[in-house]
C-alpha cells in the first residue's frame, strides 16, 4: 500500500524557500504558531506558497506541490482497510455544518475527557454574574439561556488559521450581526494535551465580560470534531495591520493604546491571570478605535500555578521576558516586559531586540540594551527602560518598582485614569469601516 502511495504521489520534493516580508498575520505551516516580527518574519516556498519560521525550515516535509487532501484520503482508505475501528477527522476546510447537539459527539473520545467535552451551549446575552456563567458552562445548566449551534450561523470568511483550526467571520442568521468564530480541533487538543489550556481560555473569556477592554464571548458549542468559541467581531483590525500602514505611531496615539492596555492587564492580574501573549497581533480595535485584548490561549491562572508562579516556556519570541528564557519561575511581571516591547514597537516601528535566529534573539534580550532614538521623548525612554528592567521584582508595573506605580509614571502624566477605565477618552484614531457589511469593508482592516 505504501509503495502504491509513492507511485501515486510525488512525496519527496523539497520546497524552494525564500525569506518573505508578510504584510498580514501569517501562521507557520509546520508548528502552527504566528510568524513573529515586523519584517522578514519567515520563509515562503516559491512553488507552493507554504510558509514557515526560519527555525522550522529543516523540519518541513518534502511535500512541495503534493495534493495533501488526496494523500490524506488515500491514507484514510488504507487505514480503514487495516483497522475498521480507526477514524480520521476531516480537515477543518471541510467543516461539517451539522447541529451542535449530536448524541454521539464524544463517542470516540476517552472516557475521562467525555465530561470535558460534554455539550455545553450557553449565551451571555443577559450578562449574569460570573459564577452563574461558570455553572451554566460546566454543569450544562439549562437556565434561561438560549442555545446556539452551527446551524444558527452563516460562515463568511476565514480570518486566520493555524494548527489548532481556524478563526472565521460568521453572521448570526436573521440578525444581521457578525462574530468571530474560533474553531478548535478536538483531536489536536487531545494530541497536544491542551485540554486544560482550552478550559482556561474559556474561563478567561467568560471573566472578560467584566472588562470593556477584553474581547467578549457570545456563546460556545461543539460538534463531533470541533469546539467553537463565538466572540465579538472587532472590525477595527489589529495594531499589527495599522502600524504597517504608518510605520509607527506618535506618542499621543501610543499613550492612548498603552493606557487602555494597562487597564486590561491590571484587570487580568487582579484576577490572578497572566496573559503571556501580549503582542501587536492580539491588540484589536473596535469600530470606535478603542482597544480590546484577544486570544487567551496562553493565559495562566491560579488553577495551575504553584505559589503564584508559573514555569512554562511559552510566548512569541520577540516578546519573551528574560526570566522565561532563563527557565525561572515567573509571575505577571512577564506581561509588563511584553508591554515594554509593544510600546517600543509602537513608538519606534521596530522590535527592541534583534537576532538572526532565536538563539541570537534570546541573547539580545538577556544582555543588550535597546537603542532609544532621539525621536522619542525622555519620558517615553524612561518608561521603556523601567519596563525593560531584567529584575522582574523591580520592573515597572510591579509593587517594588522604584519608579512607583506604572499609572503614576511621568510618561502618563496628566492621564485621567477613571475616564480611561470607563472608555470616556475619545480615541485619537478611528478605523475606516464601510457600513455595508456585505462589502469588503467588513474586513477592510484585516489583510486578505
């Protein structure tokens, strides 16, 4: 059978990779994570257009030009012939549009995970108390909530994709309302042992209803192969898109975004949550230009932290703090390091630390002092220096910082924090959004 496959498919054709400048968020076709950075983020094959990190080039299979759909179908037929009990989950591109309350949704899953994937459909339309949300989600409580499934939505466009699945733009039928639907493959969650991460992500999304600067969850449900999070669609686009349009932001615009991000981070930290994935791609704008943090797949909570500390090596390399690189236990101070990188990118238009590969980049993060151009003010440079303190205990944003609370730093002098917390400060920039939802204007702030 394998020989037949070799004759039917060309399965040993190397890719022809070249360094590529991506103008929109792109994922590695090997590891599924984002191609990080502002320029020359990764490699693209000249022949088949697959993308990967520089570090993943040697790990890419020699499948250039191979029709992997036909290959997977052939493998499935062979597998089915040798083991009748085996099954192969369909690709997410062939998403089954059945309802979300199948009686056999978890038939092929291990017993210990059936309870985790138990059909739980809920709505947050009435914004009840947090504990009530949790009860509805994890006990399957009926309550006065409306249940949703795939049959209630029209799939319109893929907004992003990775190894986990896809994020799609969807329309709620009959309501003319648009949402971002995150589709998670159950088999990938099981293979990568990410069940706890998925649980935490949903928990954080529910908690987000208490903060105006976090992406809101509308509902969640599941089918045989997928878990779905339906979230508010933020048609203002992400900061990565906007900074690529203008190269960098002025200090007034940077300060505005920084203030709203601080409010969001401090809300998460007050609830014992480390975000761990702060970057331009995850900062979205609503139609008015206000900030919303999105994607809580890397969040860490008190449920799996010992003594208030975490130890997992994770994050986007450009934004990873020194203590994570060193393999030390860490806390929410890592978010303030990432916040410093984010502020630097907004003000300067490039990353503060550089390297040809991850090793050089990490060495730069551990040892080099970022260059502060004369175009930024002294207050901004002081703020960035305090955020880039390699001692997490005295880093700006932490209680022991010698510069005091981050909200009182000179860079934020004159900021009315109470008005920021209630979204009363007008944004300095309003995204250009076409009102006709059926037109390209609906996704005009996301690259094709």
